[in-house]
């Protein structure tokens, strides 16, 4: 048998026409078990199906709750206000079926509004189970207009009786969710609010007794208890990794080792391939001043985070491993957590010795509050709004693991994520900020200095301990198209550390001399092409810039800045043979300043073919019309074909220009010494290389003038 529902209709003005619309929508419902109560300031004409009417009483929510507590007979109670109405005749039946089947004390139906003749249908972003609870209520209230009052709210009568009557719908909902044994965001739709005059969707209003979590109260208790944290003599650093992040480790670990000695480095993972584990062991061999400690996340711990909704992010669930560090590292009392896109610029000792004053963790502010809405449309953060000034970045955390274990806060952060992740913008960072809102120690920005902050709060590199390459990721192909010289300097420093780390590890067997043709005016920022070279995974590179005389001052200054951190040479004669003569690499790779390598592994793929005996390697390409900026491409398989000889008329696209070839240096130098015309070199090498490799994939972007569209 389906439960009976009592609908309490409030008519604040006693307007019969408005009330008629509300009551008509009730009478048209297919659901039979309905009791209707009407409250109005004066007598009005009512249809026969209305069981009870209360006239001469203020038709506000306080009186509506009081009267419902005294007179409602339904197992569930819901409130309506004239002239609002139920959207469809089957809505009430759907809602009651849902609250009955899910056995809840509170159900909130999806919300519709009608304004100026237009309907606005709003559907709640529900988690895996659609549960509403004290953890996610305030974020939902901020995010969803329908969760700022009681319209569309179904309360089991036992819950209603526990509520204190009050006139604020938001306050009623807040106390109802906190007292409900089980509350649910319904999939069904029910209520339509008619927006007119003073009858509006209520704004969210922060109240003095609101809190996102218990963290702030816990910190106050800890501080009052006189807790004294113990800081070990030896620094502990934790990195959370997976197979995809292994390649990001060498520059980070190299930067740690440059500035720190006798440090415990915990590498936390759930699954790693044999190759990844071997790479970690190699790193350990080359950095003996760091004590490498591999810690596998247990299946039981990992299962705690697996259900977290990550649909709004591109991040793996392993991003939440940092939350579990108190239990992954049960024998560690304090740790510095670092994201893998950070770079250590100085000793970590000052950060390590920072007292947290009874807080569970220390963190620095994030870039987001600095940004204007045009720069970041996701800010103010929909879950924090004007409270977002305290939003912190979770890429660097100083964590009191002893304290976290004592108060079990890791599990509370995970619960926050499970309940609220469907609203998150920044994955675990949002979970941390929700749980630790106003309950963390604010660290100096020098301990987690995001490169975008150079635009707002300039610090010298000598005053930065940890540089964080968020937003300006060094592995993005056009990241150096940036007008801020400090951002460019930071990126160059990262690429330098990456190259030096690879040299220390002996990662690449052969050097490649990259000849960059700058004999014509560049149509793009130089950083466009050079980014795509400097971000390459293959770092055993030197760069030879070929020009016709002196460059414009701005370009010369830009390249001189790069030459401070990277092996650049310059040939100003305009002669290709002279540029090639400067090459010290075993292979030469040719690019035009307007070209763009589309993957960070392009040169690595070319060299893999070269290591199999190919003395000439080429690939297909995409091309862009410079006038329209239209890009033309094909999906092609990532395969490599090897040939001893290639027919003169075959693979015209691949061998059409010099600026798409990797060639053995001795072959290139001999050809140029014989006086071969530059434009004939690819065709000559195709016939004389002995073994040629052709990569089918379109690995780079060629820019052409409209007049040359057919010659690609």
C-alpha cells in the first residue's frame, strides 16, 4: 500500500485566483492517497477535496509547519505556496513511489521555475546513490537553486515532528537534513515555482552556525589541549604515482636531490608495471642521497576511493592517495606531499620545521582567487562563492600524520569526496578544501608557488622553495607562448632539470642536433615552435638556429634567454651547410620555425626507428592554412615501415621538404659537402640512406600559405 501524503498549501495573500492554480494541479494528480490543508489570512472559497482550512492565520512557513505537526495525517508531508503548481499529473505518484522504495525520511524532488512565460527545468547533479547529508548539503545549497528552501521537499511525518518551526525555508531544510536518518535527492520532478513580484527563488545565505565539516571544531579542541607536535630530524617526502607519472619523476627527483641530503622519499602506488618499477630502482641508484622507499597501497585502502566520482575531471582515482597517507605510511609521523608537476628550488628544511599549531595540515593559497571571471569562469568556486579567498592548493601539503590518524580525518575527507565529487571542479583539492575549510595552517606562498602567480604576486626565484607548474604544464606543446618572462624562465628551468636528470641517468644513447630554420620572418610567437622542441621526452638535443644575418632585437633577446639554460648555437650566414657543420650530434633533425611537433614523443619515436638501423626517418603531417587557421588532418595508424629503397615517386608528402627529416649526421654532411641543392636533399637521402623508416602517423603540423595549399 502506497503512503498517504499531506500537502500543506500556503496562500500568503489569500488570492483565490493564485490559490486556484495550485489546488487545480493537486486535483489533477493521479495519486489517490492525498490530504490537502490550506492556510490563508482570511476566508476563501475552496474545492471540496480540501480536508481542512485554517483561516485568519499568517500563511508563512512557521505556521505551516506548526499546523502540519498538529493536524497532518499523511505519512509524508510536503509544502506548497500559491501560485506555484505541480508540473505534471503523474509527478506526485512518481515522487511517493521513489521515497517509499528508497525508505527515506526526506526526499527532495527536482525543481522547475516559471518566469516571464518561460520554464526553467533544473535537475540535480546526483552522486552514485543520490544521498543528501550534512557533508554535501551546503555545497548543494550553493550549487542548486531548488535546495534553498522547502518547495518540492517530502518529509516523513516522524521527521517533521522533530523540527523546530521557522520561517526560513533554507533553515528548515538545513535542520531537516541534519536530523534525517536518510535523505535523498529524487530523480523525479514535482514542484514549479512561479517567479513574480516578491515570490522569488531564495538566495543562499550563510548562517553563523553553518559548517562544512567538524575539522574547525577539532582543531580548536586540539589547540586548547596544548598539543605539541613532534618534528623528526629527517625530512620525509611522499609522491603518489602511477605508470603514467613515472616519466614525470626524473626532473622532480633531480630537483629534490640538488638541494637536499639524507631525505626519505616515499613513492606511493597501487599498481606499477615491471618496467615502471625498474625505472624507480634506477632512479634510486643514481640518487643515493635520497632514501627511496616504495609503498604499495593495499587493496582495502584503494577500494575506499574507487567509488569516488571523477567524471568531471581528467584525473585518475589515484589522485586521492594523498588523503590516505596516514594509513599508507603508518610508521611515519609527518610528511611533505608533493605533486609530480612541482620543482624543488631550495632546501625543504624551513618547510619541514614549520609548526602547524594544532592543524592537521599546512597548505598555501591557490591561484584561483587571484583570477578575474574572464580568466577563470569557474571562479568564484560554486561551492564556496565569496568564501573562496581561503581556498588552498593541495599540490604541496605539510601533513601531521599522527594527528590525522588520531582523529580519523582521512576517512572524513574521503566521505566528503564520495558525497560531493559530482560538484567538484578540482577533484581531491575540492575535497580537501571542503573538509579543512578554515581549519588548516596557511603556509607562505613560497612553499607552493604556482607559475601563474608571477602575474599577480611577483617573487624572485631565490625566494621560492617549491615551484608548481600548474596551468602552465611543461608537457604542453605551446606552453611557452607566454608574454611573462618569469613564467618562461620557470619553464626553462624545468626543461634544464629534465635534461640534466636524463644526462645523469644516461637515458639517451645518441645526441640529435636540431636545425631550426629562421631564415624567413616567423609568423608566430617563437615559443610556439620552441615549446614543441623543448618539451620533447627525448632530451639529448642541441639546437642550431639558422638565420639570414641578425634577428630583430625581441627575437634575439628571446633566444639569448633560452641559451642560458639550453645548448643553443647560431649560424647567421643563411647557409645550411654551415649550420650542419656546427652539429655535434649523431643525427640531424630539421624544423621550420612555423612548424609544430604535436606530441612530446615525436623525436623519441624517430630515434626508436633510427636505433633499428634507419639512417633516414620521416613521418606524415597535418597542415594548417595560415590565412584561415584551418587545420587539415587524417586519422592514421601509429605504425612504422622500413625500406631499403624507396621509389622516387613514392611518399611524396613525407619526403616533400627538408623540414620533416631525421637523418644520420655523416650522411647529411657528406651530401652538403658535395654541393647538392638544399631542396634536393630529401630525394637524394631517400635513394642513398640504405635503410629508411616512415612513420605513418601525422606527428607534426606544417603551416602553409594559401597559395601553397596543394603542395602539402
